[in-house]
C-alpha cells in the first residue's frame, strides 16, 4: 500500500517561513499562487515581460516580477510554465539564479524524469502535483476542500525536502484531499498514460466517433450531442462517487446489459494491445522526444488539430446548446486570457 498524508501530517509553518516563487500564471500557476497567498505564504509570481497573464495576476492582488528576479529572491521555486518550455526557462532564468539549499518544485515530472533538466546536487528537487486541473485546485480550496495531490522527492539535498513538499501541499489545500507519496518516474509515466489513453485522448476520440456514427445515420446532431457528450458527465459523476458497481447499480438493467455485452466490443483486445504500445512509447522516452520535436517545429500538429476540432459538428452543435443551458457558464479557450 502507498503512504498517504493528511492535514495533521504537515507542518503548515514550514512553508510560511520560506519565500516562494511561482513561475507562470496559467492553469496550475494561478491556483498555487492564490492558494499559497491565502494560506499566509510569502509568494511572488514570476512572469515574462509583456506576459498576457500579468494583468490577471496583479488584479488578483499578487506581487508579480520577472522570472529571474523571482528565482533570485525566492528559496522555493515552483515551475509552472508549460513542460515544453521548462528546459529553456531553466537554462536562461532558473539555473543562473539558484542558490545552494533552494528547493525546485514541479507539478509534473516530465522535465526531470526525461532528463531535460538536471539541477545541481545542492538543491532540493520535489514534486507537488495536484491530480486535477488548476481551476479545480483553486475552486476546491476556496470551498474548503482540496484536490488529492502527489508528492515525490527526486533529490533531498537539505534533508528537509519531504517536510517542505508536505508543507507546500498543505498551503495549496492538497493535504485536505490527501497526499500520496510516489516517485517522479511513476507520476510521469502514469500521468502521460492516463491523459493519452482515457482521460483526454481516449474519451475525446470516443465522443467524436460516436457523434459521427449517430449523425451519419441521420439522427439530429443535438440528440447526438446530448447522448455522447453532455450525459458523459452524469455517468462520470456516478463512477467518481462509487466506482463501476455504483454506476451500474444506478443505470437501468437495460443499460447495464448493453454495457457488459457491448463495451468489450468497443474496447477490444486490440485496443488493450495498443494501450501497451502507447505505454512503452512513454516509458522509452519516445513520446517525450516526439513532443519536444513537435514543439521545436512550432507545434504544427497541435495547431492543425485545434483548427479541426473547432469546426467539428460536435463542437459547433455543443457551443449552441451550451449557450442555452442556464445552469452552466459556457467556457471557450478564448474566454481564458
Ligand atoms: P499553462 O499553459 O496553463 O500555463 C503556463 C504559464 O506559463 C502561463 O502563465 C504562461 O503565460 C507562462 N509561460 C509560458 N511560457 C513562459 C516562459 N517562457 N516564461 C515564463 N512564463 C511562461 O500551464 P499548466 O497547464 O498550468 O502547466 C504547468 C505545469 O503544471 C506543467 O508542468 C503541467 O504538466 C503541470 N500540471 C498541469 C495540470 C493542469 O491541469 N493544467 C495538472 C497537473 C500538473
Ligand atoms: Mg494529469
């Protein structure tokens, strides 16, 4: 069994006695910086000159400085710029301003695990990785709960890396949800696997294929949207509350019979074999290299995929329907500047 830590296991004062720089103010960055500030931690946000996020961070009452100044001032540096730019930011901004005994923190093991960043031996290197999107990390903290969080120690130069990581996790609300101790290797590989085969890649591809199947058969796109996308949340909520048994208990017997007889025809032995292949591409570093190459070339595949999904009928239909749903505030990437 894995070790879990909760509120009582953390020393909240350990992080408030340090100076924390949060680099980046995106999904994770805004949540970490604001939660730490609300926990009484001395925190600054490091943002590039002309960053589109400068206004948002200072409007939120945070102190914002350029990344080099932030690293120089701080003794705890949380790296929350995108994974693919971390090596450059590390070389140009972090490494020249690191001091012996500083702590370098990450929310994902990608850069360290695949060797894109190698910190000097005299700094602590740890991961405090909430298992949820930043917007939820912030919302749950404000509501008094917290997102379960992974803690891993890559390098313990001071002997206090774990105490620091737990205290940081406490500051962002992670110990409320529970902190699971793991390693950089396991976090990186399982995280990539999860997002590729189920959470993002698997689910997105299922939604599109199912929507296309229904609309190509002549069913109305609105019907198809509700069936294959909107209702997904209702089912996921049941899974989240009580696992597969509870979800199957809650749906009709007809739905349950369809589930157990048809599900295995969609996700077949071939699908599982492909999952194993995807996992080995992650483990070998092939995926990481491919993604860094793609980014170095200006991310053409990502750009093409973003253009394609924006005009896919499941998206054009969904945008119109969500605008009519008074119980939700529709979100688009353009709203999140
Ligand atoms: P993001 O893209 O939402 O935000 C990145 C931030 O970095 C933005 O404020 C951006 O303006 C800034 N930035 C970009 N380039 C920069 C540069 N060269 N110098 C300084 N700032 C720069 O990123 P994110 O999704 O919050 O990811 C940050 C880290 O958190 C990653 O390691 C990611 O794997 C990890 N993580 C993310 C999530 C999530 O839900 N998004 C969940 C767990 C872990
Ligand atoms: Mg993840």
